[in-house]
């Protein structure tokens, strides 16, 4: 899925409930350096977002971070444009 979204036309990707940033990391691996796409990494939990920043690099070009509730994204710049992803793994017992 990350590959398909990374190659689709469109300049922005919003990842919701990013956790420690595994999904945005996959996007970054698929996107060409010069593709001029932006990725916004979001999570409701500031501590998780801090871990995502550590993993992805806080000052990486084209990547921004925001604490955000996935149910209330209207205040997030670009939330209504581009591609949105949300991934919450299910756990079986
Ligand atoms: C399983 S983890 C991360 C999953 C990650 N997307 C992945 O696939 O690896 C779920 C994350 O959802 C976040 N979360 C839970 N409720 C949320 C909400 N309403 N809005 C945004 N993030 C939320 C939690 O803080 C947690 O970091």
C-alpha cells in the first residue's frame, strides 16, 4: 500500500495514528528524494510522536509532525487534500 500511495500523483500524504512512525518510514523508503511530496506524521499521543521524530528525523525535508486526534482533523493543514492513511494492526490471541 505504501508503494502504491507513494507513486500516485499528489503531493501530500497524511498519516493518522502514526505511532512510532513505521508507516511513514515505509512511505519515505518508496518516495524518490526529488519527488517533492510531503508527509505529515500525526498521533494523539505526544510521546509516540516524539518516538516517530527520533526514528524519522525531526528536521527531515518534507516531513512534518503534529499531535492530532484522528477523529478531529479539521485543524490539520492539508487534511482535506492528498492521500490519507491510517493503520492500526489487529492482534489475535
Ligand atoms: C498500534 S499503534 C500505531 C500503529 C501504526 N499506525 C502502525 O501501523 O504501526 C496505534 C496508535 O494510535 C494512536 N491513537 C489512538 N487513538 C488515536 C486517535 N483518536 N487519533 C490519533 N491517534 C490515535 C495511539 O497513540 C498509537 O500510537
